[in-house]
């Protein structure tokens, strides 16, 4: 086939796809309008329903493993003997 024929066929397919797309958009718009009308009718006629109090169940407590507490290693610092004790004055 020549390039012109291929281009013509592709253009026809594109036009068909565009028209199908527009039809679908129109259908969706109509369906949305219907839903909006139904919602508008439902809201004024019904009294607001009271929500039942939902009891929240506390989460299950999982026994935690106690980690061994690590004691900080303390080093004994040996200080030089004080030549003049403060108490002996």
C-alpha cells in the first residue's frame, strides 16, 4: 500500500476512536447527572440518621519480652592522695 492509503486508513480509525470517546464521555455525563439528581432527592426527604455509638475494642495487649537492662560499666578513678586533708586543719 502507498503511504497515502495508510494515512487515510489511520485517519479514519482515529476519527472513529475520537467519536467513540465523545460518546462515552456523553454517557458518563448523563449517568453522573442522574446520580446527582438521585442524591439531591434523597438528602432533603430523609432525616439525618443517628450514627450508632461504635464501641472501640482496645487492642490486644501482647506480652512484651523484658530486655535485660544493661548496667553501665563504672570505672573506679583512683585519685592522687590529697597531701593536705581538709578535716585536719
